[in-house]
C-alpha cells in the first residue's frame, strides 16, 4: 500500500512540476503582441495601426472628394496590415451595398500578393494569366483599386477602395503618397 501511495504522490508531483515549467513563456515563443516587454518579439515588423490607417483613409477621402467629383463623392476605403487582416474600414454615405466587401478584398489582395490589383486585371486582359479571372486563387481580386503600402520597400499593409466618383488611380496614388509621408519611405 505504501508503494502505491508513494507512486501516486510521485506522479502528482511530476504533473504539477511539468505544468509549471511548461507554462513559463520564453521570448521566442510569445504570441505576437503579448510579450512581457509590451511589444512584438524581435524580428517582426507590424507598423500598421488604426491611427495610421485612419490618416491614410482621411487623405484618400480628401483627394477623391475634392474638385469636380466632390459633389458625387461616395465609396468604401479599407486598410489591412501586411498579413491581410483588416485594420480599418470607412464608408461614405450613399456607397453601394457591395463596396465595403470589395474594398476589403482589394486591400487584402494587395497586402498578401504584394502587388496592385491593377496588375492582375492587366494580366487577364492581355491573356497572360487568365486563371486570375476565374477565382482560382483565394484572397485575390482583379478589380483595380488596391495597392500595397510600404515602408522602405517592405510591405506593411494594403489599401483598397471601391469608390464612385474619381477613378481609382488618383485614389490609389493618394493612399501610397500618404503612407510614404507617414512611414518616411526612402
């Protein structure tokens, strides 16, 4: 009986000890954004924030809603981080019902595929890669209006717009210019 009781206590002690050791976080195993130091583990770059995304969208709305098109300004504008995760979405009154989803898809495509969505449409139109048009690839749209956002040549996010009014080229240009201003691209 003593041997069984001793074995039982030994097993309980080992279980308690192993759970204590396993629960200790090591810096290289800390989940992104929750390390004890308050930031991300070394090596990860995730500079896109809600504050920055709002500034980018504000600059885009200002650019797209000014001038002759300002009277019919409407649209949806989305910013994702480099992993394609939605950071910010803003819609202007009167936007078409499908526009917010399309803006998110454009931003996500640009972040994940590291290219403007216009390039995919151009490839389809030229017959260079018609598989882009068929929905073969997940998280991709060929609709123009999505551009990657960079910091010193590194993708930090994606921008997408589904707008009525000005074409997407000046809107995309405004998003890229504002990101460059904020991130200080070299």
